[in-house]
């Protein structure tokens, strides 16, 4: 999937398709793709008003590898 196609996805689809293992890749292009995807997700979250409990649960349900985001963003 290209970055332009990724940008057209819903936030939930982005979270589902994002490869959270990009940080561990030996292939620099895969690492860059992951960084760009993560930045696109963060921009879309910011445009919707930031991380809230609904988005945090969506992230936690879809993100692979499992990494709870509540520790990073305490929303109560």
C-alpha cells in the first residue's frame, strides 16, 4: 500500500494495517514506511481532537505488536 492510499483510510483502518514491528526491520525502507504511517496516524488523531478513551481502545484493539497506549496518554 502506498502512503497516498494509506492516507485515504479511516483511522481504524490505518491502525489495523499499520505494521508496529517496523521499528525492528532490517530493511530501512520498511522502517521509513512505518515512521511515515505512524506520523499520518498521529496527524489524523490530532485533527480529531487528540487521543481520547475511544481512540486509545481502538489503538489497543488493533495495534500489532500489542502495546497499550494508556501508559503514554493518560486520559483518565
